[in-house]
C-alpha cells in the first residue's frame, strides 16, 4: 500500500514540476510568443464582451468568416471570471498542457503494466521539446487538444467499459 501511495506522489510531483517549469518561463515576459496568441486573445475578449465568438473578422485581409470551434476560448473566458484576464491567459493553457503527463502515465500503465516505466514515460512526456516549443508562452489550442486527444486514446484502450465508451 505504501509503495502505490508513493507512486501517486511521484506522479503528482511530475505534474507540479511540469507546471512550475512552464510557469517560470511564462512569467519571464509580459507578452506572448506568437501572433496566434493574439488571435486567441481577441476571440476570448469578444466572448467575454458579447457571450458569442467572432463570426466575421473585419481586421483580417478585407474581412473573413470564421468556422472555428470556440470551446478553448470559452474555457479561457470562464476562468477569467475568477482570476484577472491576463493572468488567466498565461496560467490556464499551462495547467491544461501540464495534465498531459498524467494521461501519458495512464496510457503507458495500461499498455506496459509497469509503474516505474509509466512514471518515466510521464516524466519524459512533460519535457518533449516540440510540445514546449509549440505551447510555452502561447495561447495555443494545443494546450487543450493534446491532453484531450491522449485521453481519447486511453479511453479507446478501455472502450469495453461503459464509462470509457461514453468518455470516448
């Protein structure tokens, strides 16, 4: 029992370590690292103002219509109710992408049935350079999409159970 409890502490420690690592670099600057971040910032601001996402953007090259799922923007707008808007835009994407090692742990534990290997996989997945490059200090949809996609993979591995079929 003590060993299993210790492993869950290690998984929590990996999550906290990942979050601290990411937040350290995010708070080094007041701006974001990509132009896409400001696209998402405008959409989130519009949702906060009008409760509806932008359907037509006049600032784009002569204007254009958006066909874009706004769930990520609604999540950011929801959390901006509780914490200041700029802080929510920095913290919430980092928390979402920091959940990825937990999901990777669940997948690798299911596949390998070895807790030590699963913890190593979770630790490695926390610091994948491409994910850090694409999501660090950016308001990126990948922050939500990657954990959800891997959760979908995990649900597929356990699809014979009814709750995971519904989650899938």
